[in-house]
């Protein structure tokens, strides 16, 4: 694929890796730290020290499982456990990380889904066991968007830990037939929505859902279908927007093109191995068509309940030129 930015490829790697452990997230955090510092030549010892420290801090703060099977420990968990029990010292622990931890993650970091060629060697080259050399695309990313990308990796890491520790169950979800009951039966008090921001950013392509422009610091989480009607905070209906767009929209209905965009955004989530996708399946359906039909059904129901009071989006907004549709994550999952 061509025409995508370094940021697009980075997000593809972080969001669409087939993660059986959290190693890719730890390596991503290290790469961002090196790139922010403007360091492009990373000795193996320094890489091992950073990788070790990421896990040492995390396992001391939050001892969640770091791989698919919670009954087993990753090599990093075993090394850190030996260190904290006093059987080895920090120097020996770092030495073992360098020797044992990178055999899979360093050669395979660039894989997006099952495609090992799409972003091959895009961010670094490797002299295995000696050093890695960061490329200009990663160095610029670290300089320009360090906080945003680091927060995204952190959110992904936390969600993987949650997925590894919970045996997700899938169950069929049936809506009540009576339209008056549909949006009240599973209603509950409003939850804080801010923790959803790092998660939604990547799958939305860092674009304001309504304006089609890059999101800055002034962003808000909005219920695309008005919460006053649907009475829930489920992620399939949450989008990120500029604050002024959210305030203009209020509780009005959006145009149908935003429903199409919401469907595409949700398919971005479904294209990953994100743990929340199981909940989306239970709420919207098992196939793309079923999920799209369910969302459009909600839209029609909300029209009846709310009345035809529409907000069309930002003046001059053209869905055909929306950069959301040109981002790698959307191209991968909405062909």
C-alpha cells in the first residue's frame, strides 16, 4: 500500500497486531522514548534496559497477566519475578532480557494483522543482538506526537491485560420489540467518558468525527445518537469531536452520512483483536451487515422518538474528502 503516513502505519501496528502477549506495547513505548530524545542508534543493552524497566514498573504497579493464558508467565514476568525475589540482581535481569526477550517481537514488530510486508522495516532496522537503528519516520513521530502516541500505546496495553485476564463470553443480544422500551431497558447512569479518548483516537484516525479535521487538545466524547434517547454509554455510539462541534450538535440527529461513518468506525474496531469488539458483537451482531443494519435500525427508532430535528455537521463538510476514509485503519477494514 502507498500514500499512507508514518502515523498511519504506526497506528496499524499498535491497533491491529495479533497480540498473544504485551511485548509489542513495551517495545513501542521504548521506541517512542528513543525517538523523542532524537536518538537513532540504540545499543542492544540500552534497548534491553528500557524494555526491562517498562515491565519492572508495570508489574510492580499492576500485576496483570501479560499474555493470552493467565496461567502462564511471559519470559519478562519470570525475569522480573526472579529479580524482585532477590535471586538475580538488576544487571543480570537486564542481561537476560537482552538474551531472551526479543527473538519474536523485534523481527515481527512491523506486522499489521497477519501482513508482515505492509510496514516492513518502516520504523527501524536491526542488527540483531547488537543494535537497532531508528528511521526518520519514527524520529519525526516521536518529536511531533509523543504524548498522543504514548497514551494510545498505554491504552492498548491496559486493554490487552484486561482481555488476557477475562474469559470473554459472547451472548446473543435481543432488542425489545416495543420502541418505548428499547432504549430504557439497558439504561444506566452516565459514566465518565474521558477514559475512552485514547482508545477511540486511533480507530477514528485522530479526526474530528463531524468536522473532518485533525483533533487537537480540545476534544470531547459525544454520543452520536443522543443519550437522552438511547440512555447508555456503549462504545459503538461514542465518537470524538471538537468541543465546538459537540456544542453545536447538542441532542439533535445527525445526517445519514454520519451513520455510514459510524458503521465504518465500528468496523475499524472489529478489524482488530481489541477486547471490546466482543461486546460490540453482542450488541450489534456477528457480521458487518448485521451490525450495520442494527445501527441503522437504532437511527430510524431515534428519528421516531426524537423527531426530525437535524444537524448536518460543519458548514462545507464533504464526506467524500473526509481524511477518515483515507486512513490506513479504515482502508484495511472497510474494503
